[in-house]
C-alpha cells in the first residue's frame, strides 16, 4: 500500500536490433515439477551459492549454480507494468509510458526508447522498511543477499475464498511447520491467497473501486500475531503476498507494515503465480530498482524451482 504522493519519473532507453530476438535461445518451458517438500531440496541452490566461490570450473564446465539453474524451472512472480496496473486508491497517478522513439533511422538501424513514470507503490513492488519505519532501510540499503532466499509458501486460499478479509493466523504458521518443518532463517514468506486471479479488476481485487477512497477495501493478507512470530522467532528476511498490501484490506493501523519495518524486514506486494510454487523448495529472487532513498520500488520477482532429480 502507499500513502506517498511523489511519483518517480524515469527514462529508459532500449535499443532494438533486427534479428536479435531470433538469435537469443529461449528457455524451454519445462513442465513444472511436482511439489518437492524435502529440506534437501530447499538447500540445493543455497549450497550451490555458498560453494560457488570455491568452484574450479573450466570454461567448458558449468558452475554448480549454473548447473542447478540449467535444470530448474524459473517462474515469473511479477505482473506486467502497463495502463491496467493497479495502484492504491489514493495514489495520485499510475504507470505511464511515453514513446520517445520507435522506428528506422536514416542510418539504417531500428531504434526504440521510452520514458516511464510511476509511483513507487503499485504493481509488483517492494516496501522498503522505511515505508513504515523512521530511519529504517531505504530500497538501496536493503542487502541484496536478503532479497534472495528460501521461499516458504503458505496457502490460505481456501480460507480467503470464504472470508475475503482473512488474515494469516499463527495457527496457520504452526500447521505449516508441522507439515514441512521449521521455517529456515532468512526465509521469504509468500502468502498465497488466490487473489492474483482478480488482477486488473479493481473492484474484485481491492474490494472497492471508488476513486480516491481507501476506506472500504476488502482483501486477505497477513495477520499481526503470525508476523510477529515470524520476525521474532524465525528471523525471516521478507514477506510477500498476492494482494495489494501485507496488511489486509480493512486495516487502518497497518500493524503488519509497522512490525516488519521495525525489524528491517521488507514486503513484496501484488505478486502472482504463487499457486505454481511448492510449499518449500523454491528460491525467491526479488530485485527492486535501486532507488536512492526509495521507500519502495518496482520488483521483478522470480522463483527458482530446482529439478527434483
Ligand atoms: Zn507498497
């Protein structure tokens, strides 16, 4: 969510080369591996990461991490930014893109460049701790190592389907641990509510589509007691959810935002494709634009699901 009113304007340049797209090999869309819930799967990529510096690979040999990646399924957890991207109802503006150039030059090559403008908090984005915590980390101050970690996926979609204001309960976290084991340190907790199916439909997604009014929102998210536990007892790195906020729609005190901000834990909002992730075993990478002093930023979030082999 956002209460900030300062849009961020940026200029992007992209060079289109004829035939470039055809020259780039496309990753096969492998059939998603069935859920693999063992702890050993969780650590597969982490192990590779920790040992990669010791690798003595020659040019003809893939590094351990590259080997894992070459066999993994890579999932995109970000929504596309376009004119339909949803922003908080009080946001003064939304995503805008302007064509600066697109066409063939008189020198014989194609050239495309755009300028875009967006508030920090809209679409798939990160909440830096400073969003709700004075003197806490800004976007560029979040250690990159914290933005990569084991993805713990807690599925509350059934409860949310019955109660659209559902909040993750401590009992849900306990039940997850009973089934899959203790949540690892520096985990990124992803709350699957099923809400990304409503993305693009403001009324269905937020619960209300009254312009400028955030007082009647209804969507599920995290609950304060559960998050307090995750922060204090499990030392998580971040939270992520497939709704518009890490607090649920009716929240007015934004307690979850404040709890994570105090602990320098980040939040990810408006994620998608969480239904395609195993409860444990994937590694999340959520890399935001490195905005100096940013309270939030657009994020390209991906999940790496190692092969079950
Ligand atoms: Zn936000």
